[in-house]
């Protein structure tokens, strides 16, 4: 009945009934009833991206039960929702999808920004290349619930504040799409640090004058020396030996060196089996191999019956000053032993052969390394970015990455 401000039928009916005694009161009563029903039947969209989502889930669970406040039937499609609770960090690649969800929701629709990340980027917009500094820079926000994260009671209070706003809507105060926040970002922490430094200097100058005056008035004053407390001695704790799962390091190294004698250990000069055994079961073998035998060694580790290292845990990279290291973490599900395998890659031509044909799980891991370090994997079936936009400038996990327009340096 015109609560959304999108229908002209209510205005026509109001003009007709206004000619009759009490007609306009009837329209006002219907509008109030519709607004009351809308405020007490909110259908939230399932949208949680980080730790605030846990608090949002707790708000909907039996202990707090937001259904008691008229928030019910959390929907998985925007076409059946009229409320988005932004619960968590919002990144650049997620931004267009969030705008699409908002545009697909039927009007009237509302947004609650829950937590510091959804309100202003939280603690993650410093030194970050991808965090949006507030959801209201993408979609209009109606209610802000501060906290990191806010408790379920705070979200319930924010819901009640939104309900107050909805109840006031009608043809005299129609719902309309709010404005986005387009003001330039202000580094409040740096400003606060500068103000604090200036106050400390002013305070210190005043204290210095007071110290000098005190010394003049009390030339014989000597400050009391605090007594040191006796250092408490604790009994030695017996170290519990770690259980050795699967083959020991010496056996693994011996088996590998029989086929690949050029294998070395990272930052270990003497790599005889006896010395490796002396490192203890807590040490995880960190093998280093050249690019010429990289894929052959990975295949050998997987197919050798005695080693049986058949599970890929991780493919990542390390940015050293003069080169990259591609690092592979492997595990034997049958025996339990695991190891690291690293291969140096030159920065001038950051390329290495893919192992996705050996371990299918390497597909996404190698795309992540390419996305964040710029290392290209030869013969990879789908070598494109996975987290960042295709036109993102540079590779953010490289130590020489600089982007003043995106990255705000941490002032402390």
C-alpha cells in the first residue's frame, strides 16, 4: 500500500478516499499495518564472509533465536530476501557479486553492516591489497552494528533499530535507495598517532620544567630504589619424545638419494643419513632439487612403493632476495611420514613445470602461486588468476610489491 514508494495506486486511492470523512485515516491505518507486518517479517539473505558470520549464526540459533524478533527464514537466494547482514570482511573480487545480489533483491530492501570489517575495513585494510573499506562504498547501508565481532545481542539491537525505521515508512516517507559513501578514505590511525605524538611532546615539555624546578627546590632528594624480587626457580620439565610416524628421515633420504643423488637438504651442509637421523623425529625433511629433476622427483615420491607419498598438502612459494623457491608439502597417507620439496626459480624468468598432471590438487595451488607471486607453471591446463581480478596490477605477495592507491601502510 505504497510503503515502498514504488506504486501509484496508493496515491490514487488516498486522493479518492480523502474526499470522504475518515477516508485518509483508513489509508493511514492500512499503511501502518503493512509497515508493521513488513518490519516484523524480515527475510535475511545468507551472507557471511568471516568471524562475524559465527555471531550471526549464533543470533539465529536457539539460544538467541532472532525469529522471536520477526527475522525468520534465512534465504539462499536474493529473490526471496529483503535484508542483507554484511557479516565479515569484503574484498575487491567479492564486490561486484555483492552489488549483483543487492540489485537482484526486490524493493524495499535493507542492509545491516555488522562488525568493524563491514563498516570500515576493520583491522585488515592496513597493508592489504584487496579489502574494501566499508560495505557502504558498494551498497547503501541502513544500520551499523559496531564491534569486532559484535555479540548476538548487538545484532538483535541493530535489527530492532531497523524495524523502527521500517515502521515509519509510508507514502509520506517512502522507501528509497540510499546513497553510497564516496568520501575519500581517511587514515584515522595515522591522524590519531600524530595527534598523540604532539600531545606527548607538549606534556613532556611541561614535565621537564617541573623536574628542573623540583631539583632546584629539593637539591638533596634521592629517589628510592625498588627492591628486586627473588627469581623463582622451577623444576625442569621432562621433554616428551615425539612419536615417529612412518619411515624415519634417514631411510627416506637414502631411498631418494639412490635415484636422485643431486638432492640436497635446505640449509644443511652435511646430509649423510647418520647426521639426518641425529636431527630427531621432529625434523621434517626439506629436500632441494633443481628444475631439471623437479617433476621426476615428485612422480618418484608418489609412485615408489616403499615411500608411498601420495597426498599433496600444499604448493606455495617463498620470495627470497635473488630468487623464488617453489615449496611442495607432501604426505604419505599409508605410513604417515611427510616432507617438504623445494625448487629454486629465477626471478628474471619465473617459470617452472606444473605437477598438476601428477597431483590433481596442484591445479588450484599453482594458480594461487601464479596469482600472488607471478610464477608461471608450464603446461598448466588453466593458468589464470584465481583470487584477484584479471587486471590487478602486480603480484601482492612479492616483497617489492607497491600500490599506494590500494595499500595503506600500518602506522604502528
